[in-house]
C-alpha cells in the first residue's frame, strides 16, 4: 500500500504545473513579447495574454480544450459581427 501511495504521489507531482517564480515569469514575458512582435510583423492579432482563464487548478485536459474552443468560437463570432457592421 505504501508503494502505491508513493507512486501516486510522484505521479501527482509530475502532473502539477510548476510554481511560478521570477525566472519563469521573465521567460514567459520574453516569449509573449516575441509572439506579439511576430504577430505585429505578420499583421495578425496579438496572442491572448490572460493565462489565468486558460488553466485553473483541478481542470482536466478535456476541460481546458473545451474552454479554449468556447473562447475561440466567441472570438470568431465577435469578429464576424464586426465584419458585418
């Protein structure tokens, strides 16, 4: 039983997202800046920066995908409404 508990604990630790620290935030800011510049040079809209709405603790991968698809559909609908007017 202890072996199973240890294996489960190791598995859970491997699945959890890493805690954010100053270094990871600096890297994330650099990546987002590169994506923004690339999008601007190609004339595309800037990528989403609101990462909190993408992942919430306890969300499954399926929930994350469904939430992304819903946001994508809403964004496309808003763009189509803006193009029609």
